[in-house]
């Protein structure tokens, strides 16, 4: 299987008490499908996976699977720091019939060698085989700075269903090496939204991103212009993304700020769980004013 196109990394809706608000997932899915999303990446960083229990992550995935009803691809993120929890989540994901599974590198006790990362992933990938498995490479967060080309070479021998990488790194030299390995055998999905055009120029044919949830038209514009050969238009759309991301960074980052934007746009995802503080009314007004200033909301 080849994952292509634009895949939002979805938020997890919570209610005012901080409990799962699963009833919000169905209208959320309808909005993304209407906007033209090619899939969803469930319970990843944007979905606050590390702030949820194993049972909650299963519930969220089941709700997304039901809401999507086969209309878009479901990629389940099952990563964490406990290998046994990851295997349990992987088996659950495979059991409900997701399209692919991904897992971030363990980020507390970290693998020091590629072989250790492969050994950590192997039972997780085995639990979902033959469903495609992806590593979620985000060294700025995990602190795991291992060579991904070597990981693909060694990992694919141990995990026949290793399909590629969610590549959230700005090392485009490494991305190119991974994309061209074994004549393009592996899917390498762009992970940094504000660098999608760079990823496309390197050879990626899809991306997973948090701002795709509420700015999908901008990223569709980047892709359409790039593949049509209109680089100036593609740069214009990418600049829109950069301006949006800069606003989000000033207002709590991709998860906290992104959830606030979803709420402003009428898709209630609630607040984040701690350690992210709830948005105040003053913060919401300031965010709305800045989004208006850059033309994101009218």
C-alpha cells in the first residue's frame, strides 16, 4: 500500500471535565471528509496520546473507525514508552481493521542503536502484519537521532510489513536517502506542515499534519500547484501555512493552539489535558484577532 495525499493528525475531543467526548468525532470526521482529507492519523502527538490511557486510546480509535465508515483511510498510532502497551494497542487496531499502523520511537528510555529500535518495534509490527507499519520519526521531541536509512535497511529485514516513515524532521538530505532507497520502495510522509513544499520537492507524495485539520485548502493548494509545475503559486500557499504556524506557535503550539482554532471554527474539541493549561477568554480573543489579521478567518 502507498499512502499519498493529505492526512490530518486529528485532535482528541474532551469535555469540560477532561473526559473523552466521543460524540464529537462523527461530525469532525464528516467535516474532514467534506474538505477532501485522504485519511486520518489517530491518537498521535496531536491527539494527545501520551495523556490518555490504553483503554481511552482504543475507544478513540473505535469511534474514528466507525465515523469514517470506510470512506477515508485510518492510520492508528500505537506508539509509547511501554512495548507491551504498544503491542496491545496494535492488536486492537488490527482487530478492528485499520489501514495502517504507526508508532513513535520510545522517548523516555531511548534506544541508542538502530538495532535496539528495530527490536522495540518488531513485536508491534508483527502484531499487525500484514497491515502496513510505519515508524513515526520525530527526533526534536523523542531525542532519538538514529539514521533512518539504516533503520529502513535493517528494519525491513526483521519486519516485512515495514512500509515507511512519518518523517517529522527537517533533515531533507536524510529524507531523500530514504525516499530513494531500493528504488522508492518505502513511503516517506512529510511531517512538518510548514515545510510540505520542501518535502514534495524532495520526493514525498503525501503528508501528515495537525494544521491540515483546519487549513486543508492551503495544503491542497500547495500540492496542486507543485504537481502542476507552478512553483510560485506553491510558494504562495506555503507562505500562508508559515504565517498560520507562526501564530499557533505564539499561542501555545500545535496541540493547544490548534484545538483553540478548531473551537473558533465551530468544531468543539474542548481543551487539552494537563500539562497544557485551558485557553482563557482573553487568549481566545487575541488568537482570533491574529488569525483575522493574517486573513485566515474573516
